[in-house]
């Protein structure tokens, strides 16, 4: 077998070609990497540096001039800006940066389509947290200015999702306590100046907001006790002045109120005991002659305040009750019940009848008057008064009111009075032309007094001067004139 001869020159030439090929490929790769760095990496790094430094205006100019013309740089630049937005948002949530860097980044994002979309997704959350942080900052400023209630209100609006929420709650409590302390001091100063009502008002307003604050409740109790003592001394001085001028009744009214409010006050009790008998004796001395002369209204004018002031005095109470039985009680002032739900009932101080006579303490009963009702018959309209068997005599004038307009002149009505269901009076054939009827009835032992009416003519029944007596006696001349 013949041995092949190796051509070393050809071998060396092949090696050189491979080296040339490898060197060329390496050169091409290096050139490509250089071009990628020059056109992509370095511009994006420069863009990132501008964004991270907060120079968004220069970054946007750089973006438009160099990054939008090279494929992929536009999208990567917006990703860099979105990353910066998210990072600043994270730092703001953790209270590592103020709102200004985040706000500047947000403004910059509006110029980039994809970054603007990223911003839109978190805009509401940013706005809510910014409002919370603004409230926190406002609370701190107001605290420094000593405007504690406003600071409390500002801290109270910090969001629970805010990392500063726990701090805001502590500051809110501090603001509330500071406000309450200021209110208490102001109230004390007002009380020392005699402005108790204003002091109490300030404390009460604060207690509405902070009902459990110990400083407020203690301050209110302190001012209240001070006010009570002030009013006690003031009213005692007024009572003493009235006693010195022999105005016993007004003085005892003041002392009566003080006895209720300060039941253990020895000074009040001593004055009351000193003048009670003298006042009672003076009232009886003046009222008894009026009672004997049958001027019961005059006697009651003196006895009524005395009976109120001295409910335990048997002599005053007895004479008062005897006089009270003998004065008229106007039925227009009594509670009543419409048991038929028919017609209407009202009262007037005075009213005139069809003949022009004028009456006082008037009760009016008005019949239905629609034209469609002119031929209809109605059940009795009835109204009751609970007298409790306390009265013996009924007086009234039954008439037709002056502006009454019956449907047909020939139709008439009927008016009845019952005592515990027993007919006491019946007046039939009442019309607009009817003369007034004087009513004088014995109602001794009557528990339930009932007035009834019927006609269907639209008449307006008038009960004038309607009254009852516990005990009826002929009135004194001055009472007759009054009636």
C-alpha cells in the first residue's frame, strides 16, 4: 500500500481560511452588539436615568427624538416609566416619599399611551390615599396652630387602609383631649365671670362629640355646682328683698322652688317657716270676707296661689274648695268626646245668634249642609262630658248662630241633653227663627253629660255661656255684672 504524502502548505492555507472566517463572524457579532448597545441599551439607560432623576421633560424629548424610531425602544421606554410609577406609588403608600415625585410621574405618564393606561388602573387608589394624606397633613398643621377640634376632625378622615392610620388615631385622641381641656378652661373662666349659661353651653356642645371625656364631665359637674350655688344665693337674696317689702306671696314662690331644688338647705327652710303662717293668715283674713259676701271669684283669686304654695294647710284648702265649687266651670274648656262622628264641633270665645245676642264661652255644633242631604234623615249626633258626679247645676243658652244657613226654612232640628243616659231636656222644632232658650238643669250626681243634635238642615247650634257649678248660689252683684 502506497503511503499518501501530506501537503503541509495546503493545510496551513485551510487553517488560515478558518481563522479568517471566525474572525469575520466575530467582527460581525461585535459590530451587531455594538449597534444594539448604541441603538437600544445606551438610549434606554439614558432614558431610565432621566426618569429616575425626575427629569420627565428631557426624558420625553429624548423619547420622541431617539426611542420612537427604533423598533422596540418605544414599548421598553414606556415599561420603564410604568415601573417608575409603580415604584413611586409603592414608596408613597409606605410613606417613604412625598406626593410631589409621584404627582410629577403621573403627569409624565399622561404623554405615553401605555403608561397612561397603567396610571388609569391605579388613579382612584392614588386619589383616595392622597386625600387621606392631605387630611393627615392638615391635622398636623392644625395641631400646631392649636385648633384641636378641627385637627380631630381632619385626623378622623384618614383612611383605614393608610399606613398612617394608626398614627392618625393616636393624634386624633390627643387632639380630642386637648380640645376638651381647652373647653373646660374656657368654661371655668366664663363661670368665674358669671356667664354660667354660656359656660354650660360650651361644655354641652363638647359633650355631644365626646360624651365619655372625663375632663368634660368633671368640668360640667364643677360648673353646674357653682351655678347651683350662685342661683341659690341669688334667689335667696331676691326672696329676702321681697320679704322685706312685705310681698310674702312672691317671696314664698321663690322659696318654694328653692325647697324643691335644695331640700336640705337650712337657710331656705328657716325663711319658709318664719313667713308661712303669716302669709296664710293674711290670705285667710282677706279671702274670708269675700267668701262670706259671695264674691267667690274674688276669694279664689287670693286662695288659688295660696293653695298652690301651701297644699298642706287645711284651712286654706278647705276655703279654696268651698269657693271653687261656687264659681262657674266653662264647658268649652272641658275635654269631650264625639261618640257619633257626625257633624262638627268647635269653640269660640264669643259669638252672636240670629237675633244679634252675643254670648261668651261658646260651643258650636254644625250640621251637614250639602244639597244632596236635604231630604235625608240622620242619627243623633252626640257629644259627652265626664263630670265625675262633681257638679250640681248646668246653665247655658241654646240658640242658632247668626251665619247659620239651613237648606230649607221649613225644616227644623231637635236638641237634647242627657244625664247618664236619662233625658234631661228636649227642644224640638228648632229653626233659624227660633228664639234663644235658657237652660237651667239640676245635674246632681250626673257622671256623664251628653249633648245631642239632629236636623239635616245645616243649622249651626250655639251653646252660649255654658257652665256647670259644684254648688250654685245666687252670685254677688259684681259677678252678675261680669256674666
